C-alpha cells in the first residue's frame, strides 16, 4: 500500500512542478497538431523539439513527416504514455525532465504550448542556444518581444498559433 501512495505522490508532485514551472498538461487537439506541423513546414530531416511534449502528439506527427523529433516532459503520466508510444514511431524520442536543462542548439523547429509566465526564462534559453532562422511555433500566448512571421486563427473556436523565426 505504501508503494501506491508513493506513486500517487510522485504523479501529483511532477504534475504540480510542471504546472508551476511552465504549464499544466493540456493535450493539444489533433486538428491543432496538424495546423502546427503545417505552419512550421516540418519536413524530412528537420530536427524538432517539443518543449513540454505531454503525450507526444506533436513529436509523433513531426516524426511521421520524416523529422528527427524529440519531446521533453516532466509530468510522469503523459511522459510514460509518450515514451511507450515512441518505441513504435521511428524518428521520435521522448525524454523525461525539465526542458530548461536540455540543449536545443541543433533545432530547426521548436514547439511551445506553455504559459506566458515561463517566456522570460525561455527567451533567455533561446537567445543562448538557437541558431538564426529556427522556426518557433507557439500556441495560445504570443511572445510579445518577437514579431510573428504568421498568425494562424481560422475561427474564434480554434487556438491562435504563432510562427516565429528566431533572429539574434
């Protein structure tokens, strides 16, 4: 019984830490995944990162386009689900942990669906690591310090998605 309580505690602890540090887990809808992949123009050979990948939907969609796609997740339940699924999707990799500690300097595309409160720290990371012209796709909350290349919002019932190209 103690093991059960330890597992429950770890699940809630990782969920709370993820929510406080960047965003709570909220799965991206399938139609939004398709829009994000299209907006980023993910193609074969791209190196793609999904920061806070949840259950890996964007990672798997990018890998199916021929990209080398990596997701990083700190909430243990969606991480485990995505990790298991990654064994069946070639080109995908799911890592456990805090994405702020991962090097993403080889990225061609970055996906972000985080709360804007984490953007200060995220932009510092981007400025240190990203190469010029890296495509950054953001759901919901714009990066106010950057000018988007494109904004996609087909109707009022869909998420706003922003495409940025990193510039130094």
